[in-house]
C-alpha cells in the first residue's frame, strides 16, 4: 500500500489499523467544545504528526491517521475527510475550509476484474505552507499544492498546483498569480 502498489483493504492488518483509527476518530468527535486539551491528546495518538498550535474541528474522519502529518499553526475546519492510504503532508499555516476531502485512494480503471475483486492503490498528497482551501475542496490522489496557493470553494484538484496562485473549478485550474 505504502509503495503505491495494488493491495486489498480487507487485509487483516489494515482492517485492525483502520478500526484503531475509527475508534480514535469517534473519541475525538465525541469531545465537547471546552475539551481542547482532550482533543489534542487524541489527535496526537491518532496522527503521525500534529504541529504546535494546529487544531482540527470535529467531525474528523481518516483511514489510518499515522500517515497524516500536519505542520505548525494549521487548521482543519468541520467535517474534514482525509483518506490516508498513502501519506498526506500538510504544511505550516494551512487553513482547510469545512467539508474538504483529501483522498489518496485509487481503484483500477481499465482492469474491471481487479476493481470487482476490490484491489486498490494509493498516491500521496502534499500541501505546501500557507495554503488556503475554501469550503468543500476535494484533492485527488497524487496531487501536490504549492506554497502560498489558494483554492476556491468547491474546487476539485486533479493535478499539481504551483506556488502562489489562485486556482478554482472542476477540475481546478490556475486563475491568476498571487
């Protein structure tokens, strides 16, 4: 899975790791608004890295957790979904709007039988420093978003975006330099 090769998500080790992550996500999502210390404790158990002064609002969902690294002073708003079948790296000072999705999972397109048999693969996502995603942005597998880039609400990012641009649309395209 981590090498980007085909795997089956029914592998017992992967099932156990997802169940651990689901339990921690459920614990995090049940916290009250005044339980900021408890939220941070749970996130530090769940995630591969949580930078200083970074926080996530519930509801938060992920597959494994330990493949997610979040830099310092970054923020994920309500209802973030991070399918981390491959590493997801989020830089410093990143703002991710509500209901954003970072999706690393891929399924065979042309090999119908492999898809029917539930084979899948994954490709990493990297988000540079000081990036802002408007609400509802979807980032597809294998995408890198450059430093100081802004992605408009509702956009679907299917390919890499350079540093210092505003991009929007489905698929997202560069609108202008910032």
